[in-house]
C-alpha cells in the first residue's frame, strides 16, 4: 500500500462514532482497496452484452469457433459487471455439460475459484440480485429462438436487468411473431417508466431504434403502438426526475419523428399512412403539453418525406385534375371558386410542411427543394406531385451532392420521357453541372416505363410510374425531334463516355430492365463487379458461395429480377430452347446458394424468393415445352418448393401467400379446361370426373390453411395491462384482395368446409375488413362483394338449409353494426362468374353443380339418404 493510502486511511477511526460501523465492515473495505482487482466496472474493449449477442447467434460448433476469441476474452476477465458475470456463469454451465465443447474457453472458467464465485455473488446481493436470478437470466437467453426468449422474459412479474431487454431487442434478432416487439414495449413501460431505476434517455433511444427496426419488418401498423410507447416515455420525463427534462423531451421527440419515417419492408408505399399516424401521435402530444416541444429541421424533413409516400388527398386530387396538358403543368381556373383560390391553397401537404419549416427559421437547402419538387413545387415552376419513397440525403462533407438529388427528383416529377428529358437538359444548362448516376437512373426509369393503359381512368399524374400521354399537337416536326429523348442505349453510352459508372440505384434499374443476359453482364462489368463473380452467375455455371458473396445483395436481387423477366411466356405452339427455359431455374439455384440456411442473409433477405414466386404466378409463364396443363402444373410444383424454402429460411408474408394462391388457381383452371375438352370428345372416364383439379390437394390445403391461421392469429397483448399501448389485432393484416384470392383458391381446391370457415371468420371480423376496404377506397368494397359472390357461386350448392339461414342471419345482423354487406343476388353471382375471361369460374361452377346434383340423386335413391333439399336446386333453378 502506498504512503498516500496509509495517510488517508489513518484519518478514519474504527469503533463507536467512526465512519465504519464495525471491524468486519472495515476489513472488507481494506480487502477491496488492497487486492489486485481494483476496478470492478472497467470499460472493456468488447462489451459483455455484445459478446452475449454473439453467443446467441452461435447455433453450431463452427460458429462458436468463429467467435472463440470473443468468448475467451470474456472468460478471462474478472470485472463485476452484471452481464459479464452472467455470461461467465452461462459459459461455465455449458462447458460443464460438455467438456470438449470449447477447450480454449474452459481453462479460464476453471481458474475462477469457488471463493471468487461466492464473493462475486455476494457483490450481486448488495445490488439486489442473487445466484438464482443469474440462473433465471441464463434460462431466458437459452430459449430456442427470439420469440421464445421474449416470452420467457415477460413470463414473471419481477423485473429483470435492462441489459436483458437490450440484448433481446437487438437488430440482428429474427422475430417471427409480431407480438414480440409489443411484449418488449409493454414490459419496458411497466418496469422502467416511473420506477426507482428508470431507463435513461440514451438507453431508451437505443431501444426505440431497435423496436422501429423490428416493427417495420414484422408489422408496420405497430409503428403507431411504438409512437404511443414513446409518448408514455416523454410524459414520464418530469421536473421531479430531471432538471433538464424539457431538453430531454425535445431530444426524444425529434429522434422519434426521424425514426418513424422509416419505410416498411413489406409494401412501403401502402403502409406509409401508418408512419404518418405515428408521427401525428407525437405532434398531437406536443400540442397538448403546456410548452410545445421544439421541432428541429430534420423532423420537419421527416414529416415531408412521410407525406410524399401517401395517397393524394381530395384537395390534392382536385388540384391534379386541373393541371393543364402543357408543360409546366400550371393549373387553370375553370370557375369562380378556382379564381378565388391562391397559389398557397393548391400546395400539397408536403409543400405546406416545407413552408412551415421555413417559417420556423430553418433555411431551405437542395434536399428540401428536392422534396418540394416531389411535392409539386419546383424551383422555378410547378412539378407533378409524385407519390414516392424518399431519396438519400447527403450530410456533412457530401452535402453538395444534394444538388444532384434535387436534379434527379425534378426528373422523377414529370409525366413522360419528353418532359423528363427537357428537365434533364435544362437543369444542366442552368447549373453548368454534369449529371451523376442518380440523375441518369431517373431518366432510365422514364425510358423504361410503359405507357399508361387507356382504361386507367382513375390514375392521376404522379400516382404510378407509367408514362402519361404526350400533348405535342402544337409542336412542329423539328421541335418534336429536338425534344425527343435519346434511346436507352444512346443515353447509356453517353453516361459511360462522361465517366459515370452504373453504380447503386442506377445499376439496379439498368440490370433489372436489361433486354438480355449479355446486356446485364455488360452493366455488371462497367460497374466494377468482380469478373470471376460475373462469369460464375452465367447460365449452366456452378458458382461458389464465395463468388456469389462478392456481389452486393441488391445487385444480386436485380439479377434475379432480370432472369425472371427474361423467362418466356407461352405463345401458341412455339417451342423454346433449353437456354430460354432454364433461366428461372437458374434464378432458384443462385438464390439457394447465396441465401443458404444458417447465414444471416438467408434468414433476413427474402426479395429474390418473392420475385421468383411472382414470376411463377404469371398467367402465361412457360417453364417447360408441353401442354398448358403440364406447364402450369410444373409452375405450381416449383412455387410450392420456393414457398417451403422461404418459409424455413426467412419466413413468409402475405405476398408469398397471394402468389401461391394464384399459382394454384392457374393450374386448376388449366386442368378444368383440359377435362372440358376431353369430355366434349367423349374421352372423360369416371375417375377423371371425380379427380382433384390440382396435384396433392391435401398438402396444398394444409399449407394455405396453416399460413392463413398464422397471419390471422391474434397478437398477444396481455402484458400490457394499462391498455395505453393498444396493439394491432392480427400478426399480419389480410385485405380484401387476399380474401378474394384465398376463397377462389379454396373453391378450386374444392374445400367447401374451409370456405365456410373463411366466411364465418369474415363475418366475425367484419368491422376490421370494412376498415381495410375503406383504406383502398371503392375497390376494397368491390372486392368484398366479389368474395361474397365467389362463396355463393362455389360453396352455395353445398350449403344445407340450416347453414344458409344461419349465414343469412349473421349477414343481416351485420347491417345493425353499420356494415353494408348483403347476400348477393343470383344475377350478381352470374355476372361475377361470367366476368372471368379465362372461363375458369364458369367451368368450376358447372362441375360443382353437377357433383351436387349427383350427390343429391344418390341421396334420394338411398333409403337412408338425407331429406334436405340441395341448396343448388334453389339457387340456380
């Protein structure tokens, strides 16, 4: 002990009236001061929580070996940090059960003596924890997956240390159940808001980022629940607990507004309305405080970005409809009401948010002008209000690149390639700048976009990527030639000649829209992708995982998109070569190799599988040279294989379900057409008459019904006793389009019982379904009507009188709750059946009626037959 320490200690007296109550306590203090382990909570080079996270990722011995250096580092430390003690106890327990598991870690663990363990647990007791608590934490973390671990965490009433919540909510955790993030929120709110040991602002914001990440992947609607969770925390920050509480409230408020702009992984544009609801929840909370919170510039921008992804409001639609057919799209005054309106009255919500930002004193920069252009207000003239996801914003030393972001968004906010090319050239002349890859990418999108279908009456400019008509009647031939944009090849050659490489978004656009694999390979070479990797993904090659791993994931996804786009469609009796037919199988092979099980990419990245499923569901896709029946049956089998792979690897969502249903319907329609043709020729036998419309119908029924049950299973919100964090009802929200497709698929599978169960489910949850229908406006209610017509057409003949009256009663009861559902008339059912251009509905209905009549005849001939009158005779007499 140093002389300084001795002098300091000599000033303290042991005994009555001293600072130390007893000689035993004094002895313990001397022991702590004189032993070699001085620092009990050191800052470690690698945090124990991070090492625990790595441990949770180790499902195999090879993984444990890969992270062995981190586990050895943790095993040899002797600090008393809570996560480290738990980790060492966990390692010791596992290595006791299997001595040969990690021989390099075991010696460090065995070097911890029983006396040291006792001393460390005594230290835990002084902080309110025990050895039993450590065992409980190990039990929580030993769950087989993230959902199980969360359920174990919330299964007891006693609070657990906050580091467990942080570990279980980490971004690399793969939850399958939408209730897991909700359970974490409810648990944190219950135990760490307004508690003796509250969660501090830094810890809360870290948790909030992770919750937003999981929410936008699993159930985007739950972002509103995350907003309520944030509101509860902001309100818990009071003058009693924090002297600078207002500053902390503003920090949480603005960070949350920024986080809530994050687009959903699934259908980001459709789900953007929930991002706005979340932001609005925070804004309403701020307005209701005694002192409203300060909104910073980034928060204003995040509100503008969310507004860009939403549908046009009624006012915005009215303004868009009054745009002139010339460029720029100035509005015309058609009546006195129009004349009374000012320019500000016609601003979109995005532009109005930008105006509020400027009024708050924040200067407008290039990025803000880019958002304004998408909102319908360009720098010098109006632009088309364009529904869009936000572009990347550059910060710091790269902020000057936002000039090109503004340029690119001006090109995007046009109606066709001619208008886009004019902006492309005019901006270059005004700024004396050369376009970069982002600007070229937007121009390539315009050149690749298809013309708007003449029957698309409801679409307004900016609602879709399709090109709107060109109004050039007043231009001379010379002017038309001058304003005409270049071809894709000409523009690409120009880009390369200027030294601009196809990178990032530009490469994705070019690659996914290439006209051949050779053209796609050229783009990859020009982008600087490893030549060996490019060669390895060619058709009929056997690429290694290492070669595929050198291709960025989004580039890989674009290449899969290219392979699926190039898969041919059936055209009469044309026979395709093996090279042409192999492309989609090659896409499956590459995806299986790159997104293999056991890798983080395989567990998290599902777009390639979804692209392949969507391609296989195409009406006329050709996967083999054969009859229509053979082709569609093979496409269905391939879809089932992909569905199983995705389900095991990254999980499935409603899009997978929807495309599998389409593949089933397509195969069933082909078979029923085939049977109709051979019946007309007198070749149909009794076995064929009663055979299934698709192969393995029981297997497909089980897959679809299990998937539907998992999507519609109710979210467990029992942990939230207060009810302030009201959560979504279902794991995934099924809309009218999914219900219509599902009931038609069940009809072709001839699963009448499942159709009845589905209709009962719809009637039970009619309020929710009506809400979903309202979200997509008139089309949603039309789809509900079609779903009811499908049930009546295909399940009606099998209903007994009792079932029919029961469903009529339930349908009529729904009218009392404000629902507009009604039982369809025979004329409406017939119109629905006849509207199917493939004639699949008509042939299926004939088959169902014939089988129903046959069963009725057999029942009447049998002395034990049913006395019920078949519903089909009443419905279709």
